């Protein structure tokens, strides 16, 4: 064997030994785990709307909830559980001054409380009026009518029967699609104080336009008013955009310009006069 062949054979053998040593060193080395530090976001509980709330809707238990919120994004206007743990209970009588969408934080600027001045005027749309009428549990659908429900106003009265000495009972629908602002609640200003208290009563507060309030004031003394609850499917999401409260043609035609109107009932026959 020549010296050249011996040289190349030794070189190849050395290369094989070196490769084996390197492979053994690589396989025996333990993998290194890289530790990455993750900064945890600090959270806090914030009071938010549990569902969409319309203007004037009450902040009941089902309408609000506590939700985790990044602490760095919490503003002073938000209500946190750390500072006000009983906020949900305290705000149950408050109402939405403006519409609030689901998941939106509850802030003081968007709600109004019964002890604040202008509570009812804050939930009235422009051009509408609030008027209270006397009701009973029987005449208010057995207590199932709640604020923001839509009702029809029915007038029932006893009239003299011109053909006998008996009384006849007459009922008619005076207003339709009327929104209830409050039911069985009376807002009373305390004497010498700014505080307004809410007490239970036998009244329903209706949302009407100026002409309709005049008609209601006129007919309330003529008989008993009853409220007929309307199905929510009749209006859907249109609400007041669907024409709002509507006055029966019979009473709408009696509104005359140029003077006050009087309604007379004689022998079951109605007549209206106006003074100029």
C-alpha cells in the first residue's frame, strides 16, 4: 500500500471519529428552555349594562351586571365594585337619561335618580307632556302594566237612558298606543327640602302631546279610565316613530281653535261647544 493511500485512509478514519464525538456531544446536551416574562393586565369590576336600555328604562337587577375591565382604562366616571359594592342595589330606582347599549359602562351622566330634580322631564321626548290619571288595580290590567309598556286608554261612564229611568254603561277608546312613564308611583317634593320622594299610589303617568293632555283632563271627570295593555309585537322597535299616541277621531275633531271647549252629555247624546 502506498503512502498516499495510507494518508487518505487515516484522514477518513479521523474524520469519522471526530463526527462521532460531535454527534455524541450534541445528543447528550439538554435543551435550554427560554423563560419569557408575561406582564399580567390588572383588572377591576365595572358596572355595565346587561342589555340594551331605552331612555327612561329602570336599572333593575336584570339590566346591570359587574364586568372585568382593564384597570388602566377605567375613568373616574365609571362605577367600580371596589368603590361602590352596593351600586346595583342603590341604582334600582334610577332610570336611563339616554339610551344605553349592552356592555356599555354605567356612568352618572347617563342616568337620573328619583331624588334628582327634573327626573320626569329628563325622560320626556321633545314636544311631549306627562300627565297622571287615577287608576285602580282592576283598571290597570291587574298590575301587569309596567313603565314603557304601550296601552290604550278607555273611558267608561254611566249615562241616563232616555227611554227609561235606568242607567246605561258606555265604553269607548279615547287614546291608543300611549306609553306609560310610571305606574302606581307618586313623586312628591318634601316641604322646605330639595329632596323628591317616590311613594306608591293609584296613578298612571302617560306620555301625550299637549292636545291629548287637554282631552284626558276633560274626560277624566266624566267617568272611569281604564288601561288596556297592547302587545309588544304591534310596535316592535319603532316605538314613538310609529305615530306615537293617537287620539280617537271623535275627540280629535272636537279640538277647536279660538277658544276653550266644553263637553255636554244629555240623554246619552254628546255635544261640544267652544267659547271665543
